[in-house]
């Protein structure tokens, strides 16, 4: 098994460069492979990849060969590396023997290294035939890669049938592919997980929550109920702040906006940033108060509606404030008059009939 970089393929998602890895498990005799996208060589991505591969395979080989990736091994005091306790639990659960290459000897994991080369060569060729490296969604790209892997596996089918006879049965259950943490939500509606900061709803401030850290997303649970799901930070990303989480605290102390550590995260789109600059030009000391109110309006109504109102006010080029934005984005509903119709007196109608008037 091995991780290999896929970013070099030049794939884009909706026009944006797509940074990613592939996790690949290859059978050494037949060349049958399982491939999945990954966004970091994390423990969670490793376990998810191994388990998905084995269950797709339908059995367990005797030996699992890898390099000394940090997600599975740690350095010993007297030199060398050994399996981490967590990954040893995974290996033991599946009854695998773990063998690893010597540091710096990548050729000792030649099956996986060659498998990576074959995979990426096949993807490059398929991209040339396709005529475009851009995909509408990650899911579309995953399906594209899955089709290529399926073709490679069909070529290995005859030898795979021989190899399959030597696989051992799968265990009765899978292992969890996430890591759990208990964290207290800090006063700015944030959590720190693996040196990275995530915001959560402000109603959770001061409470202990359970965090499930998956390979590519994070779940936050409170009293056993899922309250938030968000993408996992990766690469150079150190924080993810959703203004909808923190605005309810900030609206009570708008003066704190200027000193807020993650202030740049509170401009959800470019029009909001332009609006803040315009307010700073026209409103001076009241800029932060006015902007925080506008942000609160976006969180409590519709961000897109507020954004359109800001664009219209910016187009006019005239001074504006929160009240002007609210009037455009969320105008007060027209007052409906309270009309009270009295119960009709049928005696008047009876008298009309008795009088014989036509």
C-alpha cells in the first residue's frame, strides 16, 4: 500500500486546481488494485483506505507491505521505527502481518511504487483522450478514476482468480475510521483539533462536545446528537471560521470586531469586504457596529439577499448604513389593517320582507 500525489496530473474542479493524493493497495501477484482519493497521509485516511480496499477485495491477504509513513509508525528511542498502537490495533483486527521497507529504500516497496506509476500513466492517457482536465465536481472525477481502475483490474482478472483462493476471511465487523476527541467550546465559539481551529454554533460555548475527525470531514456531536459537519482542514489551512457561528456573540460586543483574531474570515464574499471598506470611508468610528449588524442580518436571513443589497448600494456610490441594507434586503412587511365586520342583524332583513318593499 502507498499514498501518491495526484496534484501533478493538473486536474481542476470547476476551474480550480485540485490538490489531492491517491491511496492505493495493490496485490503483488495479480496487480489487482483498489484506489481512493485522499487529502493527506493521515491515520484516518490510511485506515479508511485499507478497510475499503479489503472489503472490496472480499478477503484478507497474509502480509501488508508499506513504507514508514508517520500515520502508521513512530520512531523508536534506540533507532528504527515501529507501528503505532492505533495502527497495530487495525493490523491485529484483520490478522495481517505488517512489513515495512528500510528508511530511504523506496524500491523495497516496488509493487506499490510501480502501481503508482501505472495508475497515473493510465489517468494521464485517459485525460488526453477526454480532452479536458476539468471536472464539475469531485464526485465526477472519482467516477472517472474508478473507470480507469476498473479497466486495469480487468486486465489482471485471470491472475486475480488464482490469488483470490489464498485470501483469508474478513472479520465480522469493520473498525471506526475516525478519531474521537472531547473538547470544551471556547468563548469565541471555537475548537482546537490537531493544532487547527474550527468554529461551531455559539450556543455550545462552555459545553463539552464530542468531535469525530474523519479523513476528509469533521463531525461535532453534543449530547449524542450531530450538530455540525464541516470539511477537514488540510495543507496550510490552520482555521475555519463560519461567521454564522460567531456572529451571535459578536453582535453583543461589536467593538471586538476590530481585534478579532480571525477577522478576515468574517467577509464571506467580496461584496461584504467592499461594503466594509465603504462604511469605513463614510461612517468612521461606527464602521464596525454597522458592519456587524449587516453580517448578523445575513446570518439571520439570506446571505445572497444581503449580498445583492450591498451590490446595489455600492453601485449607487452613496453613503449607506445598516438601515439602508435592511430596507433593501429585508424590508418591513406592509401593515395589514385589522378589519372587523360586525355580525349582521337579520331582524332588519325580516322587517324589509314584512314591509313588502321591492
